[in-house]
DNA sequence: CCTTTGTTTCGACATCCATCGATCCCTTGC
DNA sequence: GCAAGGGATCGATGGATGTCGAAACAAAGG
C-alpha cells in the first residue's frame, strides 16, 4: 500500500478508559456497545497461544516478563509479537522497553473487571 | 503474596469441579492442552452477539430464557440459533425443549471457573 | 391432513485471522 | 560507523467464522 507514514491515526498508546465497562453479566443484558467493547477483551483470551502468553506473563516472577522469556510457545517470533500486540490492544497487557528488551505486564484492573462480569466474587 | 499453598494435585475436595481445567492464570503458565481447552470458553464470549445472548440468558428472570425472548439482537434468527449452539458447545449454556419452545440456561460452574481464572489478579 | 409458528440445519459467501518468511527498527557493543 | 541480536512490521496465504436466505424439522391446532 502506502509508504505514507505521516498519518496520525491513533495516538501512541491510546490511554483508553480502562475499567468501567459493564456490570456482572447476570445483572442486566448488555447493550450492543457494551458487548462490542467487552467482547474484544474476551476474544483476546480466546486464542490458545495468546492465553498461554498471557498466563506466562501473569505468572512470571515480578509480574512482568521479557519477550525473550516467553517466546517458546510453538509459533514463530513474528507470531508471538503479533499476539502480544493483540493482548495490548485489548488492554490486558502493557509493555515497556528497557534497554534491549521489552517487558510485558498484566493490567490488573482490566482483568479484574472481566472476572467480575463472570461473577467470581461470589 | 498471600498464599504459597501447595497445589493438591488432583483429587481431594472437588465439590462441583465440573471444570477440571486450570488454576488461576497467575499461578503458573498454562500447558498447551489447558490453553486449548480454556481458550474455547473465552472465544465463545469473544463475539459481541454471543456475549449479548449470554447476558440475556444470564440476566433473564428465572435464570433461563426462551429463544423467542432473546432473538432481538440485530441479526437473523438462524444466526441467533448458530450462536446459541456455539455457546452450548463451549459448555456455557444448556438447552431444553419444553413443548414448542426451547429454553437456554447458564451453566454456573463453567462460568465460575472462568471467573476464578481471572479473579485472583486483583 | 394441513397449516402455523418456533427453532435448527444447510449451502453459499465475504470477511476476518493466525501464521509464516522476509524485512525493518531499535539498542548495545566493538 | 558497523555488526549483532531482540522485537516489531509487512505482505501473502490458507483456514476459520459470522452472516444470510432457503429449506428442514418439531410441536400445536384446526
């Protein structure tokens, strides 16, 4: 396509309203908008490779993991990168570059919100 | 920080562990098999229409809903049926025919299990 | 039997998406 | 400046998936 890299599409790191979407799924039917937003988060965990990457980050010492620590999930490196990007876009992970390596960590509020929608609070 | 409990392998006290799959995502990385299983459940909620249908059933009076009660989500009726089937295959819903109508209800244990995988991240 | 109404299945189609190799970008070290 | 290695992006591709209309199936009533 284009080599026009001047288009400002999305600001770097869309801050995004992180938490406040949606009551427990049992409380009332979701609106179309709410469902659209929320489904993105569930869809992000709806792939086996992404789910593994997510649990690798979530369970990693210090609550964060370098890409090099979690790249052994049976797919190529570009694919790993692609999935991490998806998880990031869904708001489930954040990333930070420190020197040579890029570290990913879980966004706790978002994941907690998903859990609450499923009624895990009992 | 709280618990470093030894994990009780696989048999004691599983009152209604209808879902044999998987500890909280923070506890340890999922295996490929576990991820495959679990991703199916999250994927089922990863579509806006399915998520709406699910919340319609979950929040409906009596804990169940007839297809005719929840068919107004903006897609054709065959599509509704297709999505309900997907939710059923994922183990999130069950169905029962009573006379003319078919009623769907939530499978609580499965949903609770999903919530627990996410809930301990707070 | 035939008709009506609720629900599922079938076939077809367009779109999305996971995956890869190749390539490019970034940082560090020589 | 240049080489090396970690990560991200690009372009292509095969397979999965959401959607619909038409048709089939099931139960209830005339």
